[in-house]
C-alpha cells in the first residue's frame, strides 16, 4: 500500500492528536486544586498489582512441565527476579535481570 504525502501528514496529525488527548485529559478532568475521586484513587492503588498478575499469567501460560526443558528457564528467571527485587528493591533492575537471564538460558543453555 502506498500513501501520498497528504495521507501521511493526516495520519501523523491524527496520531499526535490522540496521544495529546490521552496525555492532557487527566489534567483537565482532575485539576490540581480539586480532590481526586475515591474510585480513581482506589484504582490507582489496585490496578498496578492486578496488571502485574495478568502479565505473569500471560507470560507463563504456554510453559510445559512435561516437555523439555520442563519450565526450568522460566522458574530460574522468576527466582532471580524475586532475589533481585528483595535485594535491591528496584523494579526495572529486577525485570531487566530476569529478562537477560531468561534469554541467556534459552539461547545458550537449554
């Protein structure tokens, strides 16, 4: 599919507008001097943990304990993530460390 320059510009403008709307809407709906609704505060507390749970389930849904390597790379990476997080308390370090360990295990070991 080929796009003309005009179609490309329009597409970029629509994407930019959509991005700006998602960035600015919270500041318009919840100004600084006004109290945030309780439901929004509640969702801000519970949704991060719920999303992490969903991501964990999604990442582990296709592993097999019957077939080689019997989920060993995944379990080793999970243990490393927990150890890194308990040790340093840094989420990004934990995720990056677990990802690197998993990729090394899958590519070079198993």
